[in-house]
C-alpha cells in the first residue's frame, strides 16, 4: 500500500483591479492553482492543490511575485493521507 498526501488550500489574493486579467491568467498557469472568482474590489479567491505543504508555499511565493498582487491571505489548509491514491488510510 502506497501512502501519499493531498494538500488543499484556499487564498484571498488582493490585487490591482487593472491587472486582474493578467494575474488570473498567470495564476491559472501554475500547477495545481485555480482562480475561482475575482470581485469588483480586486479580491481573488484561489484554490491550490499539491502533494505537500512545501509545494503550496512555493505557489504562494510565486503568486506573491506577480505584478499587481498586493497581499495574500491563507484562508484554509487541509491535508489527507491517501492510500494507493484513492482513499483515506
């Protein structure tokens, strides 16, 4: 039986509204990252999936470097240990 982890995080990313389209496109290009919605006020909800916490932090660091990103807040983080990639051990 092979054990792996699945990490899921959600973020609020405060962005410059004038750069929303380019920021959304850039985030969606990152492995395991998806922009769910961007509010008119410039707050993006982003979901991340990765196999470990380090990968989550790497993606957060990459997002933080994008031109127009003002601030990032981690809202939620959970992980599950999976057996053979399909069920919780």
